[in-house]
């Protein structure tokens, strides 16, 4: 097996200019109308779907650091059958999965929109698209999987 961390470009060293708009987008999401615990649930779930080991490690640790339970984190991959998510969280997870799959039918919009204002739904979409972008970068240029420390990026 080839160690991809040694074979691939370190995007965080060579891609600083490319990362500037993504950091700005991340700051927008961080300060958005979507509460931080919900943002982290979305980040973990989307990272599960995309198979991003680095992001899973990071957001799992961050969620635990703010008090998220192991039960709820373990249950994310089967959230539809798990009883410990609020209606708002379920709506956000449904939206995140649809946006990640690039298929957001009217039925999903109709189910999700009662739980979010129009502005919150925009912010939720920005949160989903941001983690999708980070997932794709970390999958393309893997580096340091398992090394993240809570608060490492400010």
C-alpha cells in the first residue's frame, strides 16, 4: 500500500491562495444562524457520506468537546431510525444528504423548510457545501489523518 501522505502535494502548504476564499466561507458558516452543535452534526454526517477520514476525526472530536454524546454521533449514519434527534436536526440531516447527493427535490424542500427560516436554509446550505468542499480537498490531498487537536484551527 502506498502512503498517500508522502506521495501527494501538501495542499495546505502549496494551496494557500486557493484556500483563502474557503476560509472566508468557513468563517461565514461559523458565524451563521445555524447553531454550532447542528453544524457539527452536519459536518460529521456529510464526512461519513463522502468517506473523509480527516474531517470525520476533526468534527467528531469537536462535537465531543462541546458535549455531544457518543450515542448521537454513533447514530448519525442511521439517523432516520434513531430516536435521539430533534425534528430540526432531522430536517437538517435530510437537507445535508440531499445537497450532498446533488438531488434536492421539492418534497425534501417542503419537508425541511418548516424547520428553518429562508435565511437559515441558505446558511444550512452554505454549511453543507463548505464541508463537502473540505471533504473533497482532504480526500484528494490526504495529510495528517488522526492528528487533529480540538481548537487547532482557531
